[in-house]
C-alpha cells in the first residue's frame, strides 16, 4: 500500500513538472497596450467623440480620380458610435460609423468592448502589433498599430482593410487624415479618403437631433 501511494505521488509530481515546462507563457496584458496607443494620440480625455469633419473622397483603384472625374466633398457631424449626420440627415444603420469609431480609438476605451491581443502583421514596413475588438462590434474588428510610434496604421473589418497615414493634430488629439480602403479578397484599393478639417464640438449643432 505504501509503495503504491509513493508511486502515485511520484507520477503526479512528474506530470505536474512536465506540464509546468510545456505550458505557454501568459500573454502580455492588454490594458498597457490600449493605454499606449491612446496616450500616443493625446490621451483618453482628448479622443474625438462629438465633432465635425470636412472630407474629400473618390472611388477607384488610383490615388487620383479617373480622367474626367473629380473627388467628392462633404461635411459631416458625428457623435460616435451611434450618430452620423450628412447635412441634417442621420445615416441610420451605417456600418461605417464603426470604422470612424475605431479611427478615433474610442472603441478601445468603451467598457463594453472586449479587447484581446492578436499576432503581429507585416504590411509595407515594420511589423504592426494588433488588437481585436468584439462585444461592441460584430463581426470582431482587428486594429493594427505601428510598433515605434504606437499610432494607428491598419484596420481589418468585414471584407475590407484600411490603411491610415498623414497624421495631423486638432485640439490636442492626433488623427490620421488619409485613408485608403482595400478589398481583402483582391488586395486592391477601391476608395480614397482625406479628412481636410476637424472641429471638436461641445454640443450638437442646431437642427440635429438624437433619435
């Protein structure tokens, strides 16, 4: 009986030792990464929430509009993530609201968002570190950041991926002023966008209502 118990203890000890040696190292904490990227653009208190933007954009495979065509322009008011007005018309169930929310990084600090670390990605330069957000967006959204600057570089969501560049600053917050959207399936661009002006708002402009 004694020998049987001793053998059992030795076996369990060896099994636990092996498990400890083969167990993967714990993943780095997510919160410090969120803090870094938010700090890089100016801090949580500076993130854009209610704001007006002026934009130019065009559809196509080239950085400039096709011959005979010109870029479109518009002015929008956003109260992310729920509202986006073009003029006095609210865009209702428009998925692009979540793209803009991610662009502001507000999606990362929402208490209902579930954020996890995903593998690094290399795209036209040094590796990017990634965060996957779910809980507040469906399907989950993958957001990638420059490892050196901590600034937003790429967003993967649904059938597209977005590349961000040309950083500017307004009222203490940095933002990527240029975006190119690509189709994941082909890797080809189909939409070019530039934010030409940003204005943080303290209250909703007259004539606009939240329904």
